[in-house]
C-alpha cells in the first residue's frame, strides 16, 4: 500500500474561496481515482491561506490491464454520426461491434487500457485536476500567462511513498515542476524542508506553525480564546461568519485579548461590535459581570517574543481611532434627532438614488407608505402609527453612522427612533423590516414589523421586475431570489392569510405579472423542498394551486403525503396512470364532442358518467372551503367505477363514435382528478 501527498503553494487564497476549493479538490480527485481504477482507503484534503492540498493514504498499487467499452451511435443512425464517432476515437469501421442493451442496439468500441506505474497515474490525475479546477474568480499565470489560477502558483509538492521509498511524482504545469520539499509558516519558519512519510510531513508542518485543516484552526481559536477570556472575566460573542473568515486569514491563529477603553463604551453596543468585526476582524467579548461588550480578541497569524504586546498595541491604536470616529458620527446624529427629529433625514433621501429608472429612496418610501397603510388594515393597526413607522423606515440611510457602517441600517434607525420618542412598536418595526436577510435569520413577528417588511420587499421586487431586472442562471446581483424567499417565509412562518397576488397588486405597478407569478411559484417550491417535503408532491401542489393558497400549502402537502401513502392513494395513482396511458396513446379523440354520441352509451358508460357527475360536484363543494383532504377522499368511489369500466368495456371499440365517447369520458375523469391535484407530477422524482 502507498501514500501520496499533493500540495499547491500559492500567494494568498481569499478566505471565502478556501472551503469550497478544498471540497472541490476532494470531489475531483475521488472522481479521477475511480476512473483510473485506484482504491484509496483515506483522503484528507486541507487548505490554508497559502496552500491547497490533499493526502491520499493506503492506495492500492495493483493497477492491471483493463478493458473499457465506449458506446457509440445507435444501430441505424445516420452515417454522419457514425463517421463522427470513428473520427473522434481514431478507429476504423471494422473496429465497431454491435451489442444489445436494455436501451436498444448500439455500436461499441472496445479498448485495452495498459497498466501504468502508480506514479504516472497520479501524475496524470493531478495534472488534470489543476487544469480542470474552477475558481469563482481567477487570474492568468504561468508561461505566457496561460494557466488560470486564483493567485500565482509558487510551487507544487507531489510525493509518493511506496515500499519505504520516496519518489517525486512528475508534474509540470506551465513550467512549474513538482518537488519533494515544502515550506511551513512564511514568517515563523520561512525555510524549506523535506519529509519521509505522511506522519513526518504532518509533524514538521505543525512544528513549523501551520495548521492544515480549517476545523483544527477553528478549534484552536475557540479553545485558546475561551481560556484567555475566562481568565480575564469575559466570554465570547458567537459569530460563526466572522470565525470562518478569520480561520481563512491565518495558518496558525493566535488569539490576543484586549480591553476596550472605558471612555469608548458610550457607543451603542451594536456599533462597537460592528466596528471591531468589519474593520479589524476582532471577536467581541462580553463581561461575565454585566454582559456588556467590553473586550475583544485579536487573531494574529504570528507568535512574537514579546508575547504579542506590539501586535496588541498596534491594534489598540487603530481601534481607538475607529471608535472615536464612530463617537463623532453618533453624537452628530443624536444632536440632529434631538433637535429636529428623524423626519429631517427624509428630505435628504431625495438625493439618494434607489435606481436610475425608479427614482430616489424618498420616492420609494412614498410607495412603501401607501402599501403599508392599505396592508395594515388586515392587522387592525392604528393608521397614524403605520404612517409614522413607514415614513421613517429608511431615514437612517442618510445618518452619519450608517454612512460609515451600512450594515447597521435598521439597527440605528430603531435606536434613533427611541431617542426621538417614537413608540416601541415603531422602533421594532424599523429594525426588523429588513428581516430575514439570510436563510438562518428569523422573520418579523409583530404586526407592524410584518407590514413594513412585506411592503418594503414587495415594492423592491415588483419595481425591479417591471424594469426588466430578473435573476439569470446563478446570477442575481439584486438579490431578488432572497427577497422573494423573505416574502414567502414571512407569510408561511407567521401563518398569514395573505395572497401573494394581493400583495403584488398593492404596488399599483403596471406590467405583465405572469413571469413574476411563475418565478414566485418556483421560489415557493424551492422553499418547501428545502423543508424536506417530498419534491414531487411539492411540485404537484404548487403547480395546481394559485398564489392565494400560500399560507395553507404546508397543510395541503401534509394531507396529500398522507393520502398517497394510503390504500386509496395507491389506487388513485394507478387509475390515473391507467387512464392517462390510454389518452396519451389516442390524442386524436380528445377534441370529440361526446354529446353527439350519448345515445350510443352502454350501461357501463352511463354508470361512469353518473359517478363522474356526482364526483365532480363533490370535489367542487370540498374545494370551496379549501377542504383538500375531503376532496381527495371523494375521488375513491369514482376510482372503483373507473376500474370496473376499463375491465368490462373495450375503449378502442370498432364504432368510432362510441370510441370517441369513451375517450371523452376518460378525459373528463383525468381533468376531475387534476382539479384536486396534478397527479402526473407525482410520478416524477
């Protein structure tokens, strides 16, 4: 058994790209290893700011000659297709063999794959991996700038350990040749070193102050940070997003604890946390005595002989300057709010462009106010309160502090609203109307907050949609998918009886809403599928029911899930499939008017018609109060009648008019079942 170490040394890899790159590397190598007939017992990918690599352990070395079959065109395919296959594989017509498969008869070409040394196989695998690797953003590098990579590559390590020997695996990527030496931390251990085994590599790289795996770096930050914090009477403020970024900036993270000067603690806590997080990547610390943020952790990527005193001192100077600037902005904002109130900022919104085709933020606030006032009638909120909250909802965008820290929009608006003497519900609504921002955020819970959040998001979505801004592929620069999911989540998670069509119409925006309605249906299906509902049932329900049923879709899905797993549901699916197969095989009869041939109907035809008429009436009666469970159950008597009908009559009889009558009956049966649920979607996975 053999081991292999692969490492790409480069200039700094952006923190956000590291974890996806590590997972992509593992996926690519697993695929290539399987394609080349290798067996690897253990794969360990790793990534740091300066390196990306993987360790393969216990690789099977028994790579023997194998035979591979390549399937070509189907028998009877055009000569051009066959010639293309021959040309692509550089073979003659005589090399083709004819074989039967469960999908039909095809031409096949059989090739022998000769055994290669493990070193050569690995060289081929990892050369392909480098060229196939896909970075979200990359730059050209290498000879003639022909290699795309995230940052300039500085070295390739490719070492195979086999039978107590060490071998360099020969890789040459744009004149960058692989080697058997690597380097550890650039500052603390700048020299290069070689190694004699996987264990030797792991021990030396760690002694050289490099922690290879992100999870191990995360553990070090949390454990060492917690130890220092508890020793000084603090505890860590949880911030997973910041922590992920920190471990992507360091190879050997070293927490250093500092205390915020008391004179700077007059700022609102959110400002202190935001300033430290965004400008300096500090982890905030709360005092165990009073719960206030009074300390921080600097995560350095170096250990110094003075126990990091200079690092802490330098960071303290920067922090003091940042927070003093924030105090200056904050005090200016407070003076204006106390003197003139928050409405003074609204006039300034006229100078803040929302979109060149949609006017200013002031125009947008006017639209939000109109929507909120109408929508609030469903919640019985005082109109004066709604008008006040909606008018001030974007006022803090032009405050000094939000200008410095845009992520505090809403938070500072709520803070200033309290100072201006607004009611608590107004302050909460200004703060919460942006929610949910991310998939892990909660949704607004209070009526006024819900009204403002829906008004804001619906206006944003419909206005941009009207001027032709839509998501395309994986591109969504205006976050319309996130906005629509926010609307859907607010309605569903609060169990609101509010129609999406009603919300769209509140905007008074004139445009063809068909595409937007379809887009919203897709977002609804996506959200419900993410909640672990069966995808085929979600598709069937969303396809069938309009946007005015949003709040009860989870209940409908639950009822249908229960139904199709029952005996009646199994029978309904079987009948639907039986009827559909007949209809799909003879579509020319579907346009026939059965009234012209009703006198030809036999006793069996009449029984089906009578049961069908009764069932249709019962279905419509059940659907009026949205009693979908009953609507599904009333189908059952018709199912038995249809089965008996198909068992006892010949649908494809010789009399064309009678045949047409029976196909018309079957079509009505399918339409009646589809009125309750699009059964055809349930057959898909």
